[in-house]
C-alpha cells in the first residue's frame, strides 16, 4: 500500500518523542500489510472527522488517515495524542 504524508503530518511527526517515532515505524509496517489489523485498533471517527479513520501508536498516540476507495493508497493527515481529535 502506498502512503502519502501530508505536510501537516510531517510537521507533527517531527515533534514526536523518539520512542514514539520508533513505534510509529513498526505500526506503519503492519498498516501497509493490513490497515485493519487488530494490533492497530483502527476505527472510523465520528462528528466533524467522520470522513477519516484512526489507528493507535502505543497507548497515547494516534494517526488520522483516509483510504482511497480501492484501498491501495492511504493519506496520513495528522499524528499526535488525543488532542488531535479536537
């Protein structure tokens, strides 16, 4: 699966702690194989973010993303703790 990182995502990713970046890299490998792997805890968002999905990076951090219709490409829009939902 191809993943496109938005500029917002790239800025937020740079600010993450090093250990979280390492976990994110491992989770991205799992995501590329199966974006709905149970280890990712992928779920559809609600409200103003209802067009997006999210998956977990450890306990505290999340990546907000969107899949194309054919599920061959994902757009990573945002990364951070639960505050990214606000």
